[in-house]
């Protein structure tokens, strides 16, 4: 962290739970799936474990970097699946939870045909947008109640 302090803040710098800083160089310039490797978030799930990095960016050693042949597997489908399951049996360490590459590779993932993966991702996106809309309405209504 100290070394990053004086860098030009140009490119996203990803860690186990998403963007944690910006740096002056990048390692990747294509969308890739990142899965957190360590930290309490593996168990507490206060943030997503899996996320897609886009643009030019750097990934530190606290996230697994995964690429797919998009003709067979959608990053969004795997991201959604990983974020929806318990990872407890794939995590080791009590003080500092960690999911090694070996443990991560042992997570069974049901893999329907690409068309079905697309359909699952699209339906989920529609539902999540509806949830966001309802949350916005609820927040607005609560704000109106406080004004009364």
C-alpha cells in the first residue's frame, strides 16, 4: 500500500473484494473473472466473492484470475453461481481464511448449455434490476415519511 501512494492513479487495482486502489500500470486489458482468495469476506460475504474486472487493470495476489472460452462458459454465469453458494468447505484457516487454487478448482459447478447460461444470467439481471427499483422506492418512501 505504501508503494502505491505515490503512483499515478490511472488503472484500477483489484484485490480479493474488488477495486482497492488505482495504479500507474496494468496487467490485463480484457474482461476476466476474479474470485477472492483470502480474507474474512470469504465467510462473512459482506461483498461479492466473484466479480468481473473490465478495462485495463492490475490484480494483486489476493484474487484468482480466471478466463473462459465464452463459446462454452459465461463469466457472468460462473460469477453468479460462486456468489450464490457457501464456500465454507473450500476455505481453510481460522485467523486468515484462504481459498487456494486447488480448493477453488474442486468447487463443482453445474454447467448447462451456453444458451441456458445466457437465459439464467438475463433472468437474474431482470430480477436484480427490479430489486434495485423496489429498494429505491422504499428509500424514497422512508425519506418522505421522515419529512412529515
